[in-house]
C-alpha cells in the first residue's frame, strides 16, 4: 500500500506541470474576487465560500472533497489547481506541500491567487505578484482569506476578524466573512455571483451524498443576500429531509417535530406545510391536519389533485371517507 501511494504521488507531481502548462498564456478573463477556505475545528467540516463580479464564480473557484480538503483558485484562474490540489491532498500531501508543488509547476504563477486547507487544518495561500491591486491574503488557525481587485486594502483583515469572531456552524461563519468583505468595499467592480461549498470531515465512500452545503448564485444584483436566503431555506429543507427519514423509519413523533421546525422557519412555504399535514394524518391527528390542508388547497388547487394520488403511493391511508374529508378542505363550505 505504501509503495502504491508513493507511485501515485510521483505520478501526480509529474502530471501537474503538464496540466498547468497546457496553455502557453494565462487566461485573460480574470475571476477577481474574495474568498475563504476553512476547516471547522469542532466538526472537522471543510468549506470554501466566494463572491465576485463575475458570472458563475462557483463553477471555477470553489473545490472541496470530504475528508480531503478545500481549494479556492482565482485571479487569472487556473481551474486545475482545484482538482489537482485535492488529488495531492487525497494522496497524503499537506495543503502547503500540494500548493507549493502546483505553484512551482505554473509558468504563470505571478497572476494566480490560490488557497488550500487540508483535513488536518493546515492552510496555504499564494498571491502572485501581478494580481491586480488591491490584492492580499491572511491566514489563521484552520483558515485562509484572500482577495484581489478590491476597492481597498482592508478586505482580508475584515474577513479574518469577522470569521474569527463569528459563532455557529461553518456555513454561518463563512457567510459572516463574505459579508464583512462586502462591507469593507469588496470587489472594485461591484458584485454578481457567489458560492458556498461545505463537505464532511470524513468520507463514507458516498461522494454523491457528501456535500453539506452546495449553493451557487450565478447572477444576481445582491448575490450575498440571495446566498443568505438560500442558506436559510436549506435549513428548512434539511428539517424536511429529517422528517422524511424519521417518517420512513416509523418515528412519527420525530417526523412531526422535524416538520414543525421547518414550518416555523418557512410558514409561507406550501410544500413544507403540505407534508406536515400529510404526516399529521399518518399520526392519526386528522383534525390538526385539516386546517393546514385547507390553507394549502386555497392557495393552489393542484395540491388537492396531488392528494388524490397519495393513497396509491402509500403516503395516505387507503380510506375513501378520510380522503373525502381532506379533499373537502378549502372547498366552498368545507
């Protein structure tokens, strides 16, 4: 196993120059921006968050893999720093070792800005000498913040102070850092897109299920405001998913608690309210469910048609009289 790992490291080190030198000139389409990579010391989660005056910044800048690390690659962006950096860290290199190898192989390192954090919290950052001012970076325990083409030179310091002073989940702390950057002036050109990617501390071998947060705002007048709204909405749907799992496992009370949390966070969301009502019926609490059905059906009659289909799917009891009571909710005189 050790020999195989050594061979893999050699191959990766040899491959990096070929990939990074595939084009003779750096991209002339800069993704000038501010970003943060971090490892949460409590949960071990790894994340990267970014904002830019550039379309779909998350598709180029943000990279992360459960149990491996996170990467932000920006300025005159060389996207391969993302997958190659993760590959090197997956093979056992620390973030500083991985970044040093890739920068050394890059003929255009002077216009790159790249940051990495590995699963142990080691951080590394490179800001090329020709990144457009104001450009800079700061590192702290388990995180790095970096920015270029900023309105002023205070953005990295503002991000670092905000992140270190924030509490809550990693997502909440990353969001606070982005907001501090914008408050300090942000990108000199304004704002357009944002993204946040967070993965677990360890991989369970199920990469399709190993993204705790994966949100991208591709084009928006207020990308951070929209990113914050979606983070709140994700909390709602995380509770919904927890309710679904509890219901499937026969834990009706657990499902009701989860749906109630979701409904309290998003009382205007018909989806949340509807499935809360369905779960209440499954728990035998029909009288509590009927007013919710009435509210949902009155807002959109298509939900009534959906309800007719649920008994066949096993999501409502196969009871014609019960179904008739539910469907009457919201009807004239119902």
